[in-house]
């Protein structure tokens, strides 16, 4: 059996207003050999435009996974999450919330936000790979899942 993975790279939508955190997340994914294309948007309104493919985002691919910071300008991450989970076209896209700390993660878990997982910033590659593997049931069959 060939060790080459077939399919297409994973489409990752990163919703993060802090460019330093975004850069660290993207670097961690690259260093971990994650086969995927990352699209970055910096506020909640832009995230919804991207997800609904409005305006300049008319031709963007549907993301396979959304990495979502909750503290966003214009539209809070919780509002983005609510819209995604209530939209028939988007509700199957797994959302992973980016949190500042384990304590913050525990508080968010208590809010019952209906997310697939949480990652602590800056993103750890091993943690991300474990999350992606646990989300296989949500991902398309032709997506390359990091090994």
C-alpha cells in the first residue's frame, strides 16, 4: 500500500482578529505538516461573508473546518457560531473554538456552545491533529486528514 495520501488538502477557515495569534496558528500548522489551505478572516462579519460566499468571497471553497476565536470585532464569535449552527448549509462544518487558556476552555464548555472541540492558543500541532482525527466523521471522504 502506498504511503501517499490521496484526495485534496483540507480547507481551514481561521477566524482570528489578532495577527500575531493567527501567524502562530498558521506556523504551527505548517510545522506540523498539516496538508491544508488556511483562509484568514479577521472579524465576525467577514467570517459570515466568507461562509455565505458573499461579495469578494463568491468563489471561495467551503471550509472543512472552522477555527474560531470568540472575541471578535463587529460580530462576536458566539454570534458567528450561532449562525453557523442554525444554517442548513453550514451546520455540518465542524467548529473548533480557540481559547486563551484551559480555564477559559472549561468556562466555555459550561456554556454549552455546541462546538466540536476547543484548542488553546497558541495552537499546538499535536493537539490540532488529535482534534482533526476525532472529527473525521464530519469531514468529506476526499479530504486529506493529517496523520
